[in-house]
C-alpha cells in the first residue's frame, strides 16, 4: 500500500479540504480522485500526491454555460 494525499483546489487556488488514504496503486488513487471531484462540486481539480511527489491531477468536468 502507498499513501496518497488528495487536495481539493478551488477556483481561487485555496485548498479547503484534503484526504489522505492508502491505495494499492495509482489506478486505485485515480478512481478515488474522481469520486472526490464528484462529491465536492466547488473543486476545480483534485491534486494527487504520493509523499512529496505530485503524481497527477483530476480536473472537474464542467460544461460551459450557453
């Protein structure tokens, strides 16, 4: 197991919430990041870190206003 940190980055660049949890691999951590972005609608993206290394971001999928 590896420990991942998930940072919810809001439009103003603030990080009002984060989650730390162990996952078997990057794939499992990516699935958790998608769950978090769906739960926290104010987040522009979820930054995913493994220790001091930023491994990937999961951006919010929002449609543009018509």
